[in-house]
C-alpha cells in the first residue's frame, strides 16, 4: 500500500500551526435614552472591545426619566434601552431593545455589533481546488422599529450576507449565486491560507411622539450568527488558526451555559446621567 499521500498530508498538517494572533474578536454595544438633537438631558452607556485570542462579551443599558411637577417619585416620560453581545470564532450573539412611555417624544435607542476574524487551510494532497460549503445560520426575531444585518467574507472573494428590518423580511445574498438561504458551496484552493471575517449587527429604537401607549422595539438575536465550514472530501482536513473546527454540528449544551455565563459576567453599567 502506498503510504506517501498520507505522509504528505501529515507533513502539511504539521507545517500549519496557529500564529500568536490566531484570531480576533470585536464588540461595540451602545444604549441611549432621551437622546435628541441638542438635548442636554439624557442617559447613555457604551462599550467597545477588541480582543486577541479570546472572546468578547458585554452588555450596557440606559434609563432616563423626566420628572413630573406633581411631586417627587412621579414621572411623565420614561425611556429605556439595552444592548448586549458575545462573540467567539464561529459564534456571534447580539441583542438590542428600546422603549418609551406614552407621549415620550424623544428617542430611546440601542445597537450591538459583534465580529471575529480567523483563518484556515484545507490541508491534504496537492491539487487545485475542492468544494467547501459555507453556512451562515441566522435565527432571531425583530419587533417594532428594529433591524439586523450580517455577513461572512472569505479572502477568496466568496461571501454570504443578510439583511432584515420591520418592513422587509430576512433576505440572503451569496456571491456568484442568484439566490441563497444562507448556505453556499464554493470552490477553494487547497493548502492555501484563507482568511475569514464575519459580523452580526442589530439595532432598535423607540419614540412615543403623539402616541397614547408604550412603544417598544427589540432585535433578539441572542442565539444566532453561527458560522459553519464543511468539506465532503475525506482526504482533506480543515485547520483553523483559532483551533475551532467550524464543523456543522450542534454545539453542546455546556458551551451555551459557558456563553451565558460570559454574557452575564460582561454586564457593566457606567451611567452618564444629566437631569436638566
């Protein structure tokens, strides 16, 4: 039996090792309440993270209440907003919510953007290209004035993206394809370093100008933004700089428990209030 192909593949695997900066994650979460052009009285909070070789996770919130001349403890307008995010290679979570009580004429808003960058090789026998199936699994819900978008981009020019808002249902776009549903197969070079960049972004806003009831909006994408890479040719292995397999299989419950812990641990409230 000829063992040379196996030995060559093994040598290729050993030759590829993650670099010191194997992957990066980034997060930006913003929340504001009673924001209006020229307003001096509002509450706002934000957090920006850029990490190397570690996940990013944080949450922020904002609350602003307009005092009522009727006495202490009573308010005529209340604005609330909150945003959160978590990101690690292959997994992106983002959420945003906002509300304004009846006749609250200014705006409460929140946004969350998470992203990661990684690289990988399709290691195996020498050749030109093999098929790789890229999946961007999106599951989330919008209500009120909210929107969401995201994309996965490879350095080969192949990509999958999506957009949706309160007026337009979720729509995917895949490079080189007339239509897609978040899954596409591309022909990629073997034994070649390929970079992968992905992001997920959500936003929500609320205002009750001339409205007699509470206004609420939300973008709940807390269990979404999963990126999978699959190859059918068993002669090849997918090796990523981060060490994440990107295998198209459900993540274990223990992983989601870990994520939930980080999501909660990342909570921070750095209130910047000014009552006018």
